[in-house]
C-alpha cells in the first residue's frame, strides 16, 4: 500500500474515535445537572467537529497540511489540559491513558506522516518553479 493511501486509511480510522465519542456525548448527559450536561454536549460537539475535520483532509491529504496541523494543535492542547488534570489530582483511568495516547502520540505522528507524504507527493517542478524567479540572474 502506498504511503498516501496508508495515511488516508490511518486518519479515517483514528478520526472514528472523536466522531463516535462526540456523537455519544451529544446524545447522553453525564450528571443530570442542566448546565453540566449542556456544557458536556457543547464539548462533545467540538470533539465531533474535530473528527469530521480530520475526515475532510482524507481526499486530498497531500494538500491539507495546514488544516491537519491546526486540528492536531487543537488535539494536542486538549491533551495537555487532560495531562494537567492528572497533575492536579484527577484519577487516572485506562480511558484517560488511551485518550492521552491518541492526543499526545497518535495525532502528532499522523501530522508528521502527512508532512512526509506531502514532501514526496509534491512534484519537483513546483519547487523549481518557485525558485526560478530568484535564479534568473544566473543564466542569461
């Protein structure tokens, strides 16, 4: 399987988690308290949007570097907040460790992989075309 296709499949699978978790969170409250449940649904909607955003990069993955980096930054910042929660006394669970692995491990690795695919998929003529105006003084 070529790198581009393997990356597309990997992103499709990885983004399934925030999509499913977001949909589940929207459909289910967590406490019975109106404000807490409503805030949980809002954050679940953001999680759903992040997953859908990752899926939106799949068809033209080699051209979606900026979008993928933004989504990954959001995920890493969220993972940092989750990690801070552990430092502040949140009880670590298997679910938290799995989420941290996705947020601080898988997401950044997929982003780095996309950068590699982008570099190999970009035609050499594009790079030369960008340099050409700067090299005109060399050749008459």
